[in-house]
């Protein structure tokens, strides 16, 4: 074991990716701890009803927010890894495309709110929060540093934004601010993060702003590759947020607050597969250049890691859910415990879905990501209609769990071209490789 550790420490490629992943993990863990602490304080301060309205507004914006990204993130990182000489045109073109996408989101929202039962106050919250997508165009800097495996600069920007945001929220709570003030903080957060990205890019890149130019042919090429991801992103956004929107329409704002409290705790862990997959994405692509055997071996190891991490989170949260909710949110959120018991297990299939999504991008099977997510959304909406009416907010959690199983696991079996992924994921779920390891140790 010590010999292997020494070998890995001397392996430049491994250490490069390990340090990059460590930076990302450190930032996300800090964000989870600080964000949860402040977020829970906000939830306790607002109470279930106002927190429900706030969560609903964020969820409603979330239904359309994927349009602003235009599915470009993974595609741009892939192209930057392939050809560093195109960095200026790729980053510049992606920025302008994302900015156009952000304004498109605002136009769509202006139409969509007319089909809801929202009052003018709730709609005001929606548009304030939605305006943050304009500044999210600056996350093209994140793509640049991902491709360079230099995520520490992204971490710096995120930490600055996190602490500024947290201080502002605490000040608002201490001064008994209104709900709309917290919506303005969402917009302010996005602005601070954008300025942080811009600062670290200018400081650490040899390319100046004038080199980041929009290229029409590059834009067309990127959109040709990314349009399935746009559709998939929209579907995922609906998938992740429709439950809270439906709870508001079918029940009330307080029920949304109860449900959102549990979901915030459950989804707080979703950064883990995103960080690991994003950081290892370049390494997985490079493995394909060496051999298919190494490529699939790394993919299997990634699935194994995803499953065991998710289970390690789900088991204690299952037994401690009521205690955790009462400790963090207080007795006012007493219904959230039952939701958390169910919702936390969706994480197993969320982790697998995120990991396999990067494989689909690498193999240019982007439409399959859309198909599986569309199938899951269909089941999620249908199940929500039935189960929310029957079981309330716990029914929404059951619908989420079933739909993630369909998306992250069952769909692979239904598609012949990626059925091998179903086999790989099954091995991870049943601990097959752990069994082989223990068997080998005994022999």
C-alpha cells in the first residue's frame, strides 16, 4: 500500500488531477458547510411559508435557467482540451452565446408567468432571481480553468463570493429584512462571482480580453454539438425543479417550504459527482487515446466510487433524518424528515447519472442523455400528479426517487448501444468488484 502511494505521488499526471480535484472538493465542502449554515438560518428566519415562496421562485427560474447555459460547458471543455490554439475564439464565442441565452430566459419567463397562479410579488421575486443568469455568462472562465486543470482559481472566486454572500445574508437576518431582499442577494452573488472570475482570468491567462472574439462559424459548430445538451439541460432543470412548482400549485407555499428544507439537505451532496466527474473528465478522454480497456476500466472505477460515496451518505441520513431536521430547521419544519428519508436515496442514481453523462459526451452520444432524461421527466410529472395528491410532499420525494432510477439506471438496459453501462452500474450497485477484491485477499 505504501509503495502504491509513493508511486502515485511521483506520478505527475495523477498528482495534477488529484490536486485539481482536491481544490474543487475543498471549495464545495466549504460551500456546503457555510451555505447550509447560512441557508438554514435564512429558512428558520423566513419560516416555512415565506421560505416556500422563495424556494418556489428559485425553482420556477430553474425550470428555464438551462437555456442560458446552452449546453456549452462540457463541449467547450472538450474542444479546449483538443486544441489549445482555439482558446480565444472558443471562450469568446461561448461568452456571447451564453449572454444571448440569458436574455432569452428572461423573455421566456415573461411569457411563462402568465400561465401560473402567482401574484405580482412572487413574479417580482422570479424576475430578480432570473436576472442573475446574465452574470453567469462569465462562467466561461470556469471552462478555461477546467481544461487547464487549474481549478484553484475558480475556487478562489467561489470562496470570495460565498463569504460576501453569507455576510450579506446574516446582516439581512439581523436587521429583519423582507423576503425580497434575499432575492436581490441571489443577483448580487452572481455579480460578485462574475467579477471574481474576470479578475482571476486576467491575472492568470496570457490571453487578454481583446483576444476573446465571437466567431460565427465556431458558434454554429458549438451549437451543432450542444443542441442535444440544451434539450437535455432543459429536461434536467424540469426534472430537478418541477416537484416544488407542482407542490405550490397542488398544495400551498408552506408545503413547498417543508419539502425544500429536506431537498436542500439531500441535494447538498450532489456537488460530489459533479466535482469528481468534471475534474477527471480530461483524464477519461485521454485514457480513450491509450486503449479501450483502460478507458472502460476507469469508467468502472468511477461508477464504483460514485455508488459507495452515495450509500455512505444515504445510510446515516436515513436513520437520523428527523433528528437532523429538528436540530437544523426547528419544529416548524417537522414534515421535512419523512421527505428526507426517501429523497436522500435518489442520490445513488444521481451520482451514477452525472458520471455516465460525461461518458456520453466523450462518445458523442449526447442525444441519449436527452432521451433518458426526457423519459424520467415524463414519469416524474405523472408520478407527482398521482403521488402528491395521495401522499402530499412525501409523494413528491417518492416520484423523484423512481424517476432517477429510470434515468440513471433502467434506461441503460433499454438502449442496446449503452447496455454495457447497465452491466457496469449493476456491478457497482451489488458491490461485485468489492467482492472480487475480498475474494482475492482471502486466496
